[in-house]
């Protein structure tokens, strides 16, 4: 199963542990997981422990426009720069989409 997480909430919200635990369980079952940070979700890029998402085997993307608007550095090795247009183009390829706002 292919699962997409779209995260627009800040990484210090209650969603962080929920997201991490869901990704961990999905990856343990060999599901393909992609995470897309947009809006305030791009703040995950500055939370050092958020790199664990990629270490679990999830593909991590972020909206570069959202990051630029918020002054969030985008030079992270564990996440790929993208856009909400890119998100709109790939969303149909997933079996499940979970949104955390």
C-alpha cells in the first residue's frame, strides 16, 4: 500500500508523535510512505529529530515556497524540495492520504 502524509501543522504540536508512530508501523509492514510538509509543516525541517522520518524509510518532500515564506532553511539532506503543484500531480498515485493540520 502507498500512503501519503500531508503535514501542515507545526512539529511541536501533538501530531508529531502520532505521525512518527504511524510511519514506523506502516514501514514495519513494508508499506511505501511519503511525507509532504507544507505551510507550517515546513518547520519540521528545523527540528533535528524529524530526520528520523527519513531514516525509517519514508520519502520526505516539502513545499519550497512555504519554507521560503517562513525563512526555514531548505538545505537538508533528508528531504526533497517540491511544491504544492507537485503534490497535486502525485496525490492520485496513493492508496491512502492522511492530512495533519
